[in-house]
C-alpha cells in the first residue's frame, strides 16, 4: 500500500513551521465549507427536480458520537506548554469529534451526490467509473428512453452502476 510520509519527518520540522502550519488546516475549511454547503443544496435540489428519490442524507456520513474511542473526560491531550492550544483537552475534543468527522462527512457527502449526478447524466464507462458505485442508480437518463438507449455501447447499456436491471 502506498502511504504518505509525514510522521517520519514531523520531528525534524522547525518548531516555527509547525506553529505556522497548524492554523493553515482551518483556512481551507473556513473558506470552502460555505460553498460546499451551497453546492450540496443545489445538487440535492437538482436531483429532486429530475426525480431523485432515496438519496442518503448528510447524517448518514457522520460517525456516531458513541463510536469515538474517547469520551470527553478521557480524551488525550499533549503534555506541552499551557500556552499551546494542544495542551487542552477541549482542543482535541473540538478537532477529533467535530472538525474532522463533520468536515470529512461533508466532503464525502458532496462526492456521493456528484457521483449520482454523474451516473444519471453520463453513464459512459471510463477507467475510474467503478469508483462511482456508491452513487448507483436504477436507470440513467439514457436508459429512460429506448431510442437513446440504442446509442449506447453494450457495456454502458448493461452497467449495473447506472442500470439496476442490467438489460
């Protein structure tokens, strides 16, 4: 398995880089989340208007609170200067129980919705299409009209990701 190397280099980073780098993780979320939320609303509205039903909700992508390994009182914190936010349990509770799971869930959710849109409008195979299975649909736009269906390659006609009957 390919892995990103980070832990092996962390201790060699100058302290000023680490201090400067930590807040940078919040900027992309602060700047993108409002637009992603707007995108989710627009995509869900689009899917509903073209007939989409049984679309998962955002809540289904959020891990259950009870599934977190540590309760608030057991949450580990780093033994570091009391002037550093990582010294405080609240910092880790915020990051590990709110920031990370909610933001990862939001981005996973928007990807799920986009996969549905892609499967609906573009049921044409490519080398990454198997990754779209999470957004599988009953029929694509092209499968609804028998005349249009005839224009498709046989593999696209029968792909179970966008044709539940595989006909």
